[in-house]
């Protein structure tokens, strides 16, 4: 018998042993994506280099070590998550 595993459950298994500070954020984003789907079909969802540059800037300015870029315009949200560590 094969159990059905949700994307959120797969994420929790992958995250086991990784940075636990981002797990609740990613889990919440997965739930939002599940309920609202991929959102608007706009180019604003593309992860352009400027967005990553902004993330690095925000990490340096705030003194935080871990940041996430989340693109909701993907079939499975885990495909749209970029984690950066300063």
C-alpha cells in the first residue's frame, strides 16, 4: 500500500536537519500556494537577478544570515524557493 505524501510533508522530510528557522515560513508558503494556487500570471513573479541582489542587501543590512526568495508562479512551490545564507 502506497501512502499519498503531500508537498508540505516532503518538504518537512527534506528540511529535517537543515536550518529550522526557515521551515515554518516555507511550510506556511506551501499552504498558501495550495489554497490560492500560483496567483497572478505576471512577470513580477520571475526571480530576476535584481531580486537576489535585494535579498543579499537586506541580509547584510539586517544582520540576518538566512533569506528566502519565493516564487509562487510554479506548479510545486518547492521548485520556486531559493534559500541564501550569508
